[in-house]
C-alpha cells in the first residue's frame, strides 16, 4: 500500500511599516544628534544583533530566560488550563518580538494552536524563524508580520478578527518607560480582540544580580551593544569604529531600571550622510533601559491599560513573573 503524505503549508509573511513613523535612518540620525545622544534599542536587532541576543540568553548571568522557562516548565498544566478558560482550546498565538520562536514553541505541548503569528522588527531573521516553524509543524498556519510594534501595534487584517492570545515573554516590556509601556499595553488590549495577554515581567531583586545580567564577563552583552554601531554604519553610511567605544551598564535605583550606554574611550568625531557629531572622552550614547517591576505595580499598570489579571506565576525566589490577563 502506498503511503500518502500531506503537503507542508507555506508560511505567509506581511511587512507592515508604520506609515506615520519616521524612516529608520532619520530616526537614528536624530538620536545621534540629540543631547545627550539616545538611539532606540530597536536598532540592536539586525541579523547579527538578533543572533547575539540569542547567545546572551544562554549566559549563566542572564537569569531572565532561564527563570522564565522554569516557570513555564513548573506550571505548564495550570498555565494551559488558565489560557483555555480565557480564550478557548484552539488558540491563535500572536508572538510579539518572536525572535527564534523557541519560547512560543514551549507552549505547543499544552495548547492546540490553530495559527502562529510571529511579530518581529528583524525581518530577515523572522523569515528564517517562519521556515523552521513550518518545517517542524507542517500543518500549522504560520504567519509572519514584520512590524516595529514599539511605535504602533496594529496587526494586518489577514491575521483575522478572532480573539487571540498575545504572548510577550522575556520581560521585553521592561524596555519601555512606564508611560510608553502603558501606551503599548493599551494597543495590545485592542490587538488581542477580546482575548488575553500572557506576559513575562522581570521583578525587582538585588542590584548585583541585575547588573551582572547586563554586563557579563565574557563580553557577549558588550558585543551586542557595540554591534548597534555597525548597524548604524550600514543604515546611515556612518564611520563608527567600535574600538573607540566601550559598553557601560548600571542600575538606577530610583527609576528601578538598568541603563545601557556606549561610552567614548577617546575624543572622536563621527560622520554620517547629512550630519556629524563630536563626542568627547567619556561622552555616552544611551541605547537601552530595562525596568524592573514589583508585582503590585505591574498589575496596576495592566489595570490602567484595560486588562484584568487572572493569574500570576513566579519562581521560588520571586525574581520573575508570568502574568495572564484578559481584556
């Protein structure tokens, strides 16, 4: 008897630039010209930057990914049951900042996905993620959305209008200042179309633990930060020499955030198409903040955004939380 095979579906892809946002080169140049210089963290994520971030998540100092994964492993059944009660058995999963998709794939064992929607700013890296997902799950409807959701979270109509589970792991919400986090979460409430949000949140903990996670002794985080300059060289035609700069990370106790900067080792003038900037020794380019939340403050933020917290799961040390909230 001849064996029959079911053909593999092909992933669909939608590139969705924000028509109201400035061009990437314009935004990056404005950040370099600002006083002090401030380049948004989305410019970390060219193809190499995405791969370097994947490497960061493997570091022993970077507790976030490991601790969040342990929460999902320890509470897999209760998380799945809570999701099913909130949005039903067959779930459309919208993965914000999908990266390599590994975090979302952990949910597959306990959820019946009818569609996987991967959203990421790094378009070429995202295409590779979609291909791998489709090969591993040939009958799943796999959709990619190239989108900078840090400025505007609006999904294409082709994704459908059914309630969705928005998945935002890794404490990426920490990259947004509180007022911007509130704006993003309000957009997420609309994007889930009456569904739910499953989000990872890094909690306040001893400063030495936090700082080590953003300044590892192998220098992988430093390479990730410095790679932003190479990305700017390509994007702007700039002439940054990474040897002129060093990675700096420190925790601001008052604001409850880690701050990452690139600091000039010596006086240097950087030129790009249409502009230039003199940096004095010790002058910095701000590249990222990562806010750390208490459970009460974060649940209040969700409430202000129009969500109601259903369940919160944490690790035994209370370092990290996974929160399920409904619109």
